[in-house]
């Protein structure tokens, strides 16, 4: 069993974020000990990791909770869950494409600045040099 602090450390996220998710009902099945401390087992840890990952893909808390409720409903919801994950994957791939474009532009800008710093080019976009 893991405490919330151990889970936070393992997933490299703040304890406050885990507590917030718990209050929002993202982890309704988490057990508590006699001191009312949240305790996570390995299966809980796997779900927490997945829920945190879904949030990192810009899935809303409401959507994560809906997904979790479908998962708790059992195997008859696998098709719906597959669709949700598939749609989220499409969104992530689109975000990756956008980030690749942004990275390419940043690399071009850095190459230009590198040439300017080496004296190979002048900064034609600097208003003071016009």
C-alpha cells in the first residue's frame, strides 16, 4: 500500500493535485486507514497514473470522471472506453504535429541567431538596424 505522498513522489506530481482529484471523485475507491489516510494499492496506482496522463492530454476532469465511471461499470463499457481513448489519441497526435511545427520554427530561429552571433548574417528584423 502507498500513501498519497508516496504516489505523488512516484508520479512526480504535487500531493495537492492528487487530493484535488480525489475530492473531485476521480479516485472514489481509494481506501483509508484508521487515521483516515488515503491508501493506494498497485491497481489504484495504475489508475491514478492513467488519470494523470489523461489530464496531461487536456482531457477535462469531467471527462476523466466519466471515463472512470465507465470503467467501474465493467466490461460492457469497453467499446465506449475504446472510443474515448481513440478520440483522445487523435487529439494528442494533432497536438504533437503542432508542437513539431513550433519546434521547427524555433530551430530555424536559433539557427538564424547562431549565424548572427557568428557574424555570418545581420539581423534584418531588428528595427534599430533599418
